[in-house]
C-alpha cells in the first residue's frame, strides 16, 4: 500500500503534535509546517522516536508567499496530500473597540485566510482527500475579551461549511472540530483526545462539524 501523507499547517506542541502522532501510528507519513525551524526539528525527533516518519518544512502562515512555498516543497517531496489539518489561529486579547482594523485583519489572515490558501494549494494533489480545520467554541459563543479570536473561529467554521458544499461532490471531505473548552493535558479536552477525534473524523467522514464538548 502506498504511503499516506498528512500535512499539518500551524504545528505546535499540543493538538498538532498529538494529531501527528495519532495519524503516524496509523501508518501516515507526516509533514509539518511551522515558522520555527528549531521547533520543527524537535517535533521531527519526537515523532521519529515513536517510529513515525516525519519531516518539517519552515513556513509562516501570516505570509502568503512563504506558506505557498512551504506547501509546494511538501508536494514536491511527497507528490500528494491525503489529509490536511489546518491548526493555525491568531487572536490577541482585547475587546472589539480596542482592536485596530490592521490587528483584526492580521489575525483573520492567520485564522482563516491561511486555511483557504492551504486548501487551494493542496486540492490539486488530493484524490478522495480529507481537510480538517480546528474550530473553537468562541464561534458559537463569542466573548468580548477575545473578540479577534472569536471572529476567526466563526470564520473557520463558516469556511468549513462552504468548502464542504463545494468539495464533497469532488470526493474531498471537509470537517471542522469545534472545541468548546480549554485544551489541557489530563482533562477531557486533552490534545490526545482531540487528536483521536480528528482521526475518527477522517475515518467516518460523515459530519461537517463535530462539537467537542464534555457531556
């Protein structure tokens, strides 16, 4: 069986690394994009110690050119993408009226526009692929002190539904995981539990949105 490729855009030590590990254990080769090369090398080593084939590619989601270049390099390396996870988000603290228009636009580019750029770059190299987007409960219940992040999460949720309508007829599944809680080790909202849910979404491909909440 040909190897399957998972690309994670916006790699960090929590959700991203745990999702990389889960998919890697299930036989995926993992490509990681982050702007920090030192962190990427650390994640590579951690995953390789678990017997997972992983490689980091430096790219900044706030820069269209460097993000596209990083994804192009991933595609040149592997020739295809089977699963894309977009896990980048930006949201400085502050009530709506304390934000400048430039700050709001800058955060939105990272939280939403970067996801669309990533999707458009990978879909020509997907066959019956999967696109996973990390959502948040602020999309459903905004909080004034995190206005920018809430707008970003509302945007990624909306984008997921629109992409699903457009891409599902082409055999590409799009799903967003709306996390209604703070991600924290040792709790229901642990990165490991979230990673397992992402993998279930990939396997089942039934719902556009999964609400991740403690019952």
